[in-house]
C-alpha cells in the first residue's frame, strides 16, 4: 500500500475517532459545555491539558525553528515549559478553588466590575484569535501536503471537523477528544524520532542520540552539524545570534504568557477538587515533557539530514521529497547561477512570498513570479515543514509518514478546539449571561455558546488562510499578548488585595494597547516598518515585547490603585479565602 493511501487511512481513522467521541460525550448543559461538568479524572485532564497546550507550534513548528535557529530557539523550550510550571504551581489551584467557568469570570468577580469583565473578554478574544491563526495554518500545511488539497481547502476541512466536535460536545466532548489526540500526537512524534536517532547515531533514545557520535564517524552530532553549517556560511548551530536582552524578554514573555493562556487555565476548572487540579497539572507536565525533551534532537537531526540531502546536488538528482513539497509551494528553488546545482547558504532566497507563475524551468523547477535576491542562497524552505518532512528526508517507511500526518492534524485541531471554546464561552457566558442579558435561560445560553463557536470557527479559518507568519512565530505573539494583559490581572487578583477595579482595568488596557500596537507596527504590512533589531525598543523583538507590556500593566495597575477608592472588605475577604487552605467559597 502506498504512502498516500496509508495517509488517508490514518487521518480518516483519527477523524472517525474524534467524531465518535464527540457524539458519545455530547454536552447537555452549560456546565458540561463550559467545564465538562467538573468531573474529569486528573490523569485524563492531564492528557487533555497537554494536548490543549501542545499545539501545532509544538508539534509542527518548534523543531523547525530549532533546526534553523539552533541555540536561539532555546527561548521556546525554556519559556513554554517554565511557564507551565509557573501556571501549575502559582495560579491553577487558586483559580480552581474560586470555582468559576472562565478567566473573565474570575476577573469580573475579583475586581467587582462588569467593565473589568468586558476588558478581560476583549483581551481573551484577541489572544485566542492570534493563537488560533497558527493552528489553522498548521492544519493547512498538513492537509496541503498529505491529502493533496490546496491550503485553503485544507483549512476548510479542519474547520469542519473542529466545528462538529467543539460545537456539539463543548468542553466535555473536547476533553475526551483531546485525550485521544494526545495519544495520537505523542506516538506520531516519538516514533520517527526514534527511527532517525538510530539511523544517525545508532542510539534509540533521541535525547541521548543528540549527544552521541554519528554512525561511522568519530564526531558528535552537534559538532558535525556545527562544522557543516559553518562551511556553508551559517553561524554554528550551538551559537546564538540574538542579543541577551531579547533572549530574556522572549523567554519571560513566553513563560508568563503560558500562565495567562485562557484555554489552558480553564482546564483546571474541569476537575472535581483543588487537589485534583494540582495532580492534573503534574500529570500534564510529564506528558508535555515527553515531546519537549525530544524536540531539540528532532530539530538537529532534521537540519543535518536536510543539508546532506540537498546541498551541492543537482536539481535533476534531488530527492523526491524536495519536488513533492515544492509542488505545494513550501519549498522553492531558483537557479541563480544557471549551473543546475542547488546552492544552499545564508540569507533569504527570494524577496517576498513564494508565488508560482504556472510554468516550469529547463530543469523542471517551478518558476516564481517574484525576483530572486542577489544572495547566493537558491532554495527556500518553509520552517513549518521540517517535522512533517523529516520522515521523508530520512527515507522512513510510508506508515511512519502517514502517522506523522495524523499527529500534525491532532496537534493543531486539539488546541484550535480549546481556543474556540474559550471564545464562545466568554461571549455567551461573560458578555451575554453575566453582563448584558442576565435573565436568559440555560437553554438560550447554550445555543448562544454554540453560535459563538460557529462564528469563531469561520474567523479562525480566514486567519489560517492569511496568517501573519509561520506557526510558532504567530503563537509567540499570542503568548506576548497574554503576558501583557491577563497574567498580571490574575496574579494581582490572587496575591495583591490592594489592587482595585480601576487599577486592573487600566493595567490590562495599557498593557494590551502597548503590546498589540508594537506587534502591529512591526509585523503588519500597513506601516512598512522594518522589523530589525536596529528599530526595536531596547532591542526587544515583537515576540518578546509582551514582557515590557507586562511590566507596564503592573506599574499602571499599582499606580492607579493608589489614587482611587480602596478594594471593598468583602473582596479582600474573598481573596483571603482563595489563598487559605480548607476554606470553601460560596458559589
């Protein structure tokens, strides 16, 4: 059976499993739709949390960034894993004890203000739509290659699947679907990593293989990779090019952004007790570590195999996988010196995006409408393909390639579903039920939640077709937005009784406006700003500016609180109860 048929079978079976689970666990009440009734077992919740958090950025894009950025990409490993520990130990138990459905619920009650609730909803929606753009982009990449669909059509198919089990099952359906998706994605990530580690080093454990010698050589993997890249004109894989302040800012933004992600925080409302929230956080950290401890090895192996596969080889004799990915525009080659040989080196191969003219050149390559840059590099490689193409580059069996396709789809859909749910619940519960129409029935609220989810899916599909960057880059921006807006409000709400509603509202608004404005200025085409370190504030990139936005949020919140009316005694008592073991809050 060929690879294409296996891919259809693997992906089709996974879709059937997700839809079956959605039908089995259909939500029949708002409690089941928002928090799965609060009866999820900690182990199941740990797996669902891991799948919810390990998005397409983790599965598809992170190893690709490591492959091309080397040491600089360590910010993603440190920030995302460190942030989860921060969330699990510092915030999750207290939020679970508070016992509400959503993050805006907590902020609205803690800061005794409908305005604070609305501002939190606005922050949540901006964060979630930025995040979901990366997930739908991941779905499009997977489908366009493995199911031979155009990227737009791939996104549309993904939208349909998510619509079915997110709108029908709510948090109850999503939770048990994410348990299945975690099993699929982790198996799909580890199997090819083990295969490739054995091929490159003879060691079946990828983490140990990264520090081992290559087969048939007396040199370690990292030393060989450093040498190969330096010979081609790149900086060494184990050396960084980012400034220390930018590395620190990105790591901090990713860390505190993780602790402020609404779709992850809401998972801790689905377990029966506060102690279960702690246990599920511990299980989730173990499940997450399986992938994150493997990613550096996957990235290094992928870059080494890629260079050896294409560099200084004639296009006519290039591996079949190059022409396959070229067929969907995620790899492109222009013969700048007309020698028929692929020249791979530093710098962008082309100006702007890769657009196919519809014609082929003398060597059979796809001709592009944009003009090549004068640099010697002749090949463009989309970073998001490296994990997906890795089995093909290494020549692994077709069933492994099909398994990776199913895992990539599972990673993207699991997080997309969680994000859609927090968007819909914030609109139906926080805006409609708690703010504008408090007397609506539970049935009407449930219908509104499903309608909001359906609308959000359509918007998410558009963002997936027109993303502002590659998957992990887009997701990093979402983390920065969470860092500057929701995280300070949550942290101050738990540990600082003196921060009042005026301070919280002003802080969230200031942090969000500053960070979002900075990102839009440097990332959007509207302003024509040069996105380089020479123009960044303090040398901090848009991916790390959320750290400065967070500091601004704290400063504004504490400053405004000093000159406005103090927090009411009842709210101070509520905060004491949240932080005191053994107390029970009235619901």
